[in-house]
């Protein structure tokens, strides 16, 4: 079961009901905005584009701390994938070759640009498979509707998370401000880089959040040795 990613619920630090409903409401608002702007896309491809943005909405509102959910990951991932998809559609007439080529190159590009965003793969797919109407938009497809919709989602998520998750962030900052780890427990940046490089795979967490989790876990594991401000 563990290999399938299925873990007993009592072992998972799941968010509370409020957090779940905030995520759902945010996703609904975000996708409603992109659906409204996508009505100007020629043909009947708006639903495909909104589907791509729907995947981004899940990450932005349900996993705001994910490395996949940073503004650069969302904007860079979508735009770079759109450009590659259009280029492949123009240069490779065979869709059965152009589509997987666009997806593969998009992944490589997102890696090099440090903007891995899984929904970007759908954006590249749509750029190739969208047909003559999408192809006729040329590289402008990357600007509208892709960049515009991705930008709307990012701004909506930033505003939404600031309004509804500000107390949560303030609480975490307050806890961390009074936490001082003994020197023997401190992790240097070089140690963290080494550990991540040994895994030899992409880890969906920022260095800041990883250190935050480590510090809080260490404080919980060794409460008698932690030095707290009174």
C-alpha cells in the first residue's frame, strides 16, 4: 500500500476542515475567472485551456507551499510549454510525433528554467492538438490566453491566500521567532544541498519549508534541549 502512495489516515497531518473549504472556494473563484477570460479564445478550445488552468488552480489553492505553486513555476511553466508546443506543431507535421516531443521538451525546459509546473504539460499538449485555430494564433497563444490566465490565477491565489491564510503564516512566524536550535542541531545550506542531491530526484518542497519542518520537528523531538525566548 505504501508503494501506491496510500498511507493510513491517522499517519497523515491533514489540514483542518476550514483549510479544505478555503482551498475549494479559492479554486472555484480562480477557475471562474479563467473561464470568463477564455470565452474569447477562437473555436471550442476554451474548455481545454481551462482544464489546464484547473490543474494549476488545485496546486495554487490546495498546495500553496508546493515548489510547483510558486508564481515563477506557474507562469514560466505554462508559457515555456506553450511556446514549445506551438513550435513543435509548426515544425513537425505528424501529430503523433509532435505531441510527445512537445511534452518531453517542455519537461526538459522547465527543469533548466527552474519552473517545473505539471499542468504545463497539458498546455504543451493543447498547443499541438488544438488544431488549426490554435496554431493560427502562433506564439501569441503563449501570451493570450496562457499567460493572461496563468497571471489571473497567480494574482487570485496571492490575494486569496493573504486574506484567508494570513493568521496561519503569522502563527508559524511567531513560533519560529522564539525557536533557537543548539548548534549541534543546525543544518548548513551545503548539508541540505548534499542530502537532496543524493536522492537524485526532484523534491516538491522549497529549501525554506524543508528547514522549517526540520527545525520544528527537532524542537518537538528534543524539547528539553531547545532554547526558547521567554
